[in-house]
């Protein structure tokens, strides 16, 4: 299960594709924010840890690339999976263009031992229509 990595001027694209499932993710090099765009696990492999392995692999890669946070959109069927893997989810499903969405925005902070994830998720939800510029954080020397 080796990832395929493609680097462009502003992004690193990261994919893992196996007979059990697929993960698609990216890192924005300008903001140092990572995003897991999708993860698909074939039904017969669900509940066996097959999805957690590629997520952990991308988290490790993102940390090496100096990313402090990974963003996700957790759809209704996958909320438990993301919570189990340490992601904080927004309390509510967002409303975009007047329509309630079927996902909750989520985040995971990679180099913070105990982030205040509820505050961060709430901030991201309230500011989802705004461009937020962030700098990578290195908190390892502060703990």
C-alpha cells in the first residue's frame, strides 16, 4: 500500500489505491493545510481497520511536510470512523446556499497533544465562506 505522490507548484497530491479501498488527499503548500478529500473502503473490509491505515499514513506524511492541521468533510455514514481516528467534528451540518449538507466539517491537529477541537471546528464552520491564511505551527518545542 505505497502512496502515489504528485507535486505541483502549490499542492502535493497524495493517493493510496488498493484492492480494499482508496484515499485521496492533498496539501496546500501556500497555507500548509492538508485535506483528505475522500476515502472509500469496499464494504466487505469495513470495520477491520482498513480505512484507518491510509488515514494514519497520510497524517504522518502531512506532519513531515510541516502541516499542523488536516481538514475533512465527514459524511453521515462515516462520523464514527472520523471520531475514532481523532478528528473533531462540527456540532451541526452546514447550510450552503440554503441547503443543509450531509457532511460535517472536521479537523485534526497533528502536533498538538490536546487541541481544543470543538472551538476549532466551530471557528471553521463559522468562517467556511472566508479565506483564512494560516501558517504552519511547530508546537513540539513548547511541550
